[in-house]
C-alpha cells in the first residue's frame, strides 16, 4: 500500500512546482504595485506642496504679521531662497542635494516646486515623506499565502484522487500475496517433511537431494517475500544470540543444496561469539548470503564462511568461487539480479542492506569476474 509519506512528498513537489510557476505573475504584480505606490507618493507630495503654496500666496492677502507654516505628521517641507539657503524648514535632512523635480532615496522621496514671487523671497519649496511600502508588502504576503494554500489544497485533492486507483490495486495485490503465501506455507512444509522421510528410505538418492535443495531454495525465497511484506510490522525484539551456534545451524540447513551442486563448505567459526540482535533479521542476513553464494558458485567449488571477533567488532564473511559481480553499485538495488537464469526476485540483498543500515552494520564487497565474490559484514 502507498505510504502516506510518499503522498505528502508528491503533494509538496507538485505544490512547489506550481508555486514557482505562480511566482512569475506574482513578481509582475509586486513590480506593478511598487510602481503604483511610487506614483501615488508623487501625487500626494504634489498635492501637499500645492496646499503649502496656496497658504503662502494667501498670506499677503490676510494682513497678518505671523505666518503659520503648514505642519504634518506625514509630510516634511521647507522653503529655500535662490541661493539654495534655507529660509524655514521642517525637513529632517537640510543638506539635500538640490534636484530638478523628484529625489528618491532608499527611505525617503522628495518633491521640488518653484514658487512665484512672495513676501518671503523664497525661490522653491521642497516637500518630503517617508517611503512606506508596508501595505504593498502586506498585500503581497496575503496574496502569496492565499495562492500557496489554494495550490497545496488543490494538489492534495488531485493527487489523492489520482493515486486512489493505484492504492486499491496495491491493497488488492498485498492481500492476494498474503493469501497466496499463507496457502503456500503449508504445502512447502508438508513437502519438506515427506522428502525427509523419503531420504531416510532412499539414502544418497540424487533425485531426493535435488528435490530437497529446490524446496530449500523455495523456503528462502518464501521467507524473503514474507519478511519484505511484513517488515514494517516486524517488532524490533532483540535477544542475546549465540552467533557461532546460530551460524552453524544455518550452514547445516543448506547442506543438501551444496551436496546437490557438488560444492564444499569451508568454515572458520570462532566459538561462543554472542550478539544482541533480532533473530528474524539475522536469519535474513545469513540465509541470503549463503543462498546467493550457492546460487552463483560453480560446481565443485568452495564456499568459505568465517565468523570471528576483532577488537570491538564481529566480522562475518562469505566468500565464493563463482561468476563474480560486474557492477557492485547495483547489487543492493531492489529487484536487481546479477544473473536472470538463476531465478529469484532480486530482493534478498535489498533486504540485507536495509537490515544493515537499520543496525549500523558496515558492508564490504570484494569481487572479481569469474573468480569469485566476498561479502563482509562488520557488526
């Protein structure tokens, strides 16, 4: 069944890609908004300047001795003579470089307007205001958040709807495989018991040995599939295991396979090495390596299995004299098979790699084509 984390991953990818495309019109919208704000600021400065000029022009008609210069919390202005000397100013910065009409600094915009003859002998008026783009930025944030929310919501529903048929298909296949494997377990067990009984009557019969080896191959494949399907439900229950004895028993399990292929086991197993590990996971590491070593070995060759303690590490190795590996980078990929003729699903080493990654086991692979391969595991 499709995992929720993959659904979230696809939703995020689609949402981000759509958002990147949406940023193109958003960019032009922001650019236009800043330009409109700039035009509005210029118009506001002109309007305020006209109101100040109007008060100056009207002052002579009022017969008043005191002129109250217009003040504002938003606009700051001042009047200057023809020599650019200040007559009166409310400007925060009076050391402005005199300009033609508009001056825009990083935080301030100023407007210059020439005056008619007046009682103050002022030549021009300068009006300034702080540049405030907070409203544009606020609107932009609201727009981006709204578009992002809409994109991710629509992506969620689109992906949910599009993967629903595949989820149902996966669920159906999972249930089918579970049922099929449940049905296979009993006949495989029955076949193995009856072959063992036949072997007691017909000792060293090559046909019986071939049947037993085929059944053991089927058992390893069956157990790989069972572990693969149930790995998310496997409890991480670790027990203290006599690794040496455990390995000896697993080698003994494959004896019929090596006899049928005229292969020899060469063992170097240090006694009484203990390890705290999940028993089911240890089965998969050992069985897959022995099974692969037998599968890819030539008739009459030798398989060396070693287990020894080195300082604070346990070294487990499997060395065969088989066909070797052409591309070591792919052997741990799921469904990869080095030789399609030998069969299997190509999931054994993928399972081994996942178990090793989970338990921080170091893997080393040494191989030469047509000379053999060595898999080394450092616990």
